[in-house]
C-alpha cells in the first residue's frame, strides 16, 4: 500500500485498516504454520503496511 493512499484516510479509517491488516497477518501466520500459505513474502508486506499505518497515525497525533 502506498503512503499517499494511507495519508488520504481519516483517523477512524486508519484504525480500521490497522485492525484489518492485523487480522490478515494472523491468518497468514496461521496458514504458514499449517503449510498452506502460497506466498510467504506477503507476511513481510503486511507487517510493513501496519508500520506505515501506525507511522501516519502518529504523525496525525503530533500534528494536533
């Protein structure tokens, strides 16, 4: 996910996006443990997306 797309979201949308990404990460880790994951590099991408969302949320909090 591009940072420009993340910055266009509101705070509530960012919180929801973080929850969705964390659920997806949990599901991918579970599937990795059972050997069903088709693309293990997706886990890395999800973790980075979570970090991007948290960074933008922190920037918005400091801006107030």
